C-alpha cells in the first residue's frame, strides 16, 4: 500500500476569517467554503460581510455568518468570538487576515494615532483574537490558526515601517502561540508578498511592474493564489507543521 494521500477536506469545520469580505480574505473564505467549511466573515464593513455571506451560501451551500467588527478594538473581539461559537458551536480555523498598511512620504509624518492604528489592527487584534479562540481550541478538539504576515516583516521598506514592525511582531506571535497552544492547536503564518487587491488599484502600475522584474515569477500575485497555502495550513495536510512562516511571494529577493 502506498503512502496516504493528504486531505485538504474541511467538511464539518468552521473557519473564521478577519478582513474576510475583500482581498485575500475574500479569496480564502471562498476556498474554505469550497473545501466544505462553514465560515465566519468578519470585517469593519458589515454590509459587505452580509452580502458576501449570502453569495457564499448561495454558491456553495455552506453556512456563512457575517459579523461587523473593528479588529483593532480589543473589547469588540469578545463579541465576535461569542457570536461564532453561539452560531456554530466551535471554530476550527482562525485566519488573522485583517490589516492596514498606510503609506507616507516621510517618517516624521507618522502620527502617534496612525502608528497605534497600524499596530492595533495588524498585531494587537491578532494577539487578542488568537488568545480567545486558541484557548477554546486547546481545551476542545484542537484547530489551526493562520496569521497573514507580510514580506515587509523581513524586508522592511522606508514607507511602511510601522506596518513592517507589526508584521514582524506577528511572526513572533506565530512561533509563541504554536508553543502556547500546542500540541492540540497549530499556529502558522503565511508571509504574503505583493498581491493585486483593492489596495493595489492606487499603485503606479508601471513602477510596480518594473520592480516585479526582480521577483522570480516576474509579477504580482492574484488573490486566489494564496488559497492553496491557506488550505494546506487549515487542513490535516499540514498536521506536522506549526510555528512555520511560509513565504507566498512570487520569489521576492
């Protein structure tokens, strides 16, 4: 008999995705639902969450719970967790995807308020939500936590320093929570490169395309190209993977 084929099936599972109504989060929600999971779609835009939840249910037959929440607001996260567990009884996959990466022309333009917002959404919220959900996973039937980090965490650029620092902190939390909640809960990160999402519409595309010629794949990524890595980390296919930082960046130097 040959080796057992890894399973990416998420039937019977529940996946909670922050920033789930657009961009990479939207693509991952679709991928999880297609793999059989029910989903919790959380973001600040409640109307977008509700519309996408209806779309997911109609297209996949899976249950989808929309929830409006500001991930950077610590006290709002308890309500998100309670709503998810009240609706489904369990959460098996948590994806800390919500983020913000405002640019600036000079570091002196970064205000304390802006700095705190970037840290709050990208790092503080992920810490609190992982603490709340991970503790329940660890005392229950286990689960998988996926943090969406960034190539900026190891290759910080001058115009993104607070964001880069927050994502570097998220890498540290990934390793720390893998030990905190192991062995029943796995915690990994996807270190995402440059993807074409809503945010990229404001880029100077000619300048980006020139920079992308240094990438091994010579281009930016499409949102659906993160789904394979997310399914791997969410499913039993990655049963011996935890504390890992997986680059999905097209080979950025």
